[in-house]
C-alpha cells in the first residue's frame, strides 16, 4: 500500500468534523504557485458570472453586508 493510500485510509476513518479540519489544514499547506485545477464546468460558470458583472446584468453587494445577513439568517454571532 502506498503512503497516500495509508493516509487516505486512516483519514477516511476519522469523524466528519476531524476530516473537515484535515481538509482545511491540507488546503492551507498548498503553495500559492500551485493553484487547484478547476473542472471545466466551474471555469465556464466563473466566466459567465464575471461577464454578468462586467456588463452590469447583475449587481454586487459588499462582503460585509452578505456576511452579516448570513450570520443573522443562521442565528450566529457576527462578533468576529
């Protein structure tokens, strides 16, 4: 069994919360010069949405407003 297979097998046995923490930790270790490869469908969607913003077909909202609304809608504290 390869080292990857061993680690993958061990990780798959972790509780969901620990797997999510592991995902975050691993993602944080990826160097900026090695961005993830996105599926073509995602790239197409990104291009479509960028075009909508560029042409004015949609409007944007400040992140702070969106974040506050999300926290409020889910009963979370926005104290951070």
